[in-house]
């Protein structure tokens, strides 16, 4: 079984700053798109936090 991971994104894109969503649907759409687009970054970040905290 071959697991395909999306490419690692630039950290500047991952942490560009804070932009407040205008409404609930905007927040939901941005949350889903960020989870899909940056899933490799979230995996690396959560693994690092788990190792440091553990």
C-alpha cells in the first residue's frame, strides 16, 4: 500500500498572519481547505509537539 502525502509547504505560507473570518461558512471553508492543503505541515508540527511534550 502506497501512502501519498502532499508536498511540504513553506512555513511562511503556513503562518502568514491572522485574518479573521467574516462568518461561519467562511470559517468552515477556510478550516477545511487549510487542513487539506497543509496536512503535511500539521503532521510534522503535531509530531514535534508530541515528542517535546512527551
